[in-house]
C-alpha cells in the first residue's frame, strides 16, 4: 500500500473495495488470508526474539574472554578488575546505598537536561522546518553551535553558572538539542508535497493535517534523533559530573580515582552504560509501537 493510500484511509477515505464487494472478491480467499495472519504474526515475533537473543552473543562473549584473561593472569587486576570482582563491588555498593543514590542523582540531572534540550530542539526545529524566515534566522545559529566542541564549553559554563547543578544540566541540554534538531528539521523538509496537496484537496483541518500527514511523515526521523540525543546526553553527563560534583556517578568515580579503586571506577562507568542502554531500549519500544502503521502498510 502506498503512503498516499495510507494517508487517504487514515483521513477516512476508502481507496480499496470492501471485502466481498469488489469484482473477483472471494470469501474463501479472504478467510485464508485471515487464517494466515496469526501465522505471520507468530513468525515475526519469533524473528524478533531471535534477533534480540543474537544481540547478547557478542557482549556475553566479551565478558567470558575478560574473565578468562583475568583468571589466567593475562590481565592485571590493578589495571582492570575481573567481571567477578566487579560483580562483588557492585553488590557491596548497592547494599550500602551508594550506587543507588548516585544513579538516582545522575538520572535526575540527565532527565532535567534532556527535557530542556528536547523542548528547545522541537520548538527551534519546527520553526526552521516549516518557515523560510525561521530557516534563515535560526538555522545559521544552530549550525554554528553544532560546530562548537561540546566539552570545550565546560570552563565557560563554570564561569557563567558556577559549580552547582546548573552547568551540569545545561551541558546535557546542549548535547541533546543538536541531534534532535537536525533530525527533526530533515524530517519536516522531507514530507511528500503530494501528501500536503492531498490534505488540501480533502479540506483537512490543521489538526487533521498534523495527525494524518505531518506526524506519520516526521515521526520516524524524530525518533532517530531522540535515540541519538539520549546517547549524547549520557556522554555529556559523564563530563558534566566532573565539575565539582558532590553526588552522582561522577562523584563516585572521582572519589574512587583518588583512592585508586579501579573496580569502583569501572562499576560507575558500567552504570552509565546500563542507563544509556535502558533509555535506548525504551525508545526502541516506543518506536515499534508508534510506527506500527508502517509495518502494517508494508504487509498490506
């Protein structure tokens, strides 16, 4: 089914004959297709499960090799602790509450920074993507910001906002803005003009045009930008929490560095990685649910 036909049907216009009405329609064939649908759904579910299982093969293999290298003495524990030792350290930090508290503080900073950056990216992206004047006024500034090294702004942010929470949150927000903005603008500019003409011909209201034309066309690109911005958010937070942090994963890592506790440092870094993987997985689930219509359109 073409994207135009899908948009027509979402707008309430039927483009294909109803089952049993058009020429050559066969109730038996319709029944067979309905019976085959659960089989296709089950096959797709199995394929997704196999793909998810395969994604664990290389990480598990790396952990096994890491443990073997540590057990055989090829890897000095002072340089990098073994997975078994890291598990014990993580358990002790969790039991004492230090790791849980650090994760919650870092998660709060990342959430606030992401919220600020996402709102700014959406507002600026919509202005740039839908208005030529906005494109001329906003996009050059955003392109200039894009070329500035994010981590090079740390000293300037300390001068502007001090050494409390503000520079950490704003650094994360700035890291979120650029990838989400770029993907959103690209998605808005790639909307099929024929769909916009179709919406005008059908006399759709502004809300209907946004819901049935703009949103389905823009959502895939926006979700890609969302995944990229979340990844940058965690990278920015790692650097931001080196700015005189009194709590959080960065504070935990800095203290461990002073006492040469490499196992605690690695546990803190792995906590960052796990948080990034969890947020990315949540966006992937959102993407599958929000773009379910695209898969249905392909199989139709």
